C-alpha cells in the first residue's frame, strides 16, 4: 500500500502540469507570435511562387506567339526574299 500515496502525488503533479500546459496554449493563441505564424502560413498557402512561374510562362508564350504571327505574315504575303 505504500505505492498508493505516490500514485496520488504523481496524478496531482500530472494534473497540474496538464492545466499549466493548457493555460500556456490558451495564452499563446492570443499572442503576437501566434498571429504572425498564422500570417506566414496563409502567405505560404497563397502559392505566390506558382503565380510568379505562371506569369513568367505567360510572357514567354506571348513572345513566342508574336514570332509565329510575324513568320506567318511573311509566308502568307510572299515577303520572303529567297
């Protein structure tokens, strides 16, 4: 029976630690660091890199289209001096 008091003390200590951790988590939710972490997470999920890549590809496709239009115009109007 000597182990029962130790078990009770351990459970009290565990309960105190749990409530302390819960308090820390609750306080962190309203902190500036938590709000900044949420902001960083939202920015990361916005796919900014994907947007930059798509814009770059669009510019490349537009330039290629202009070249092909010019070549087609030259070929269609027999402007080629061979």
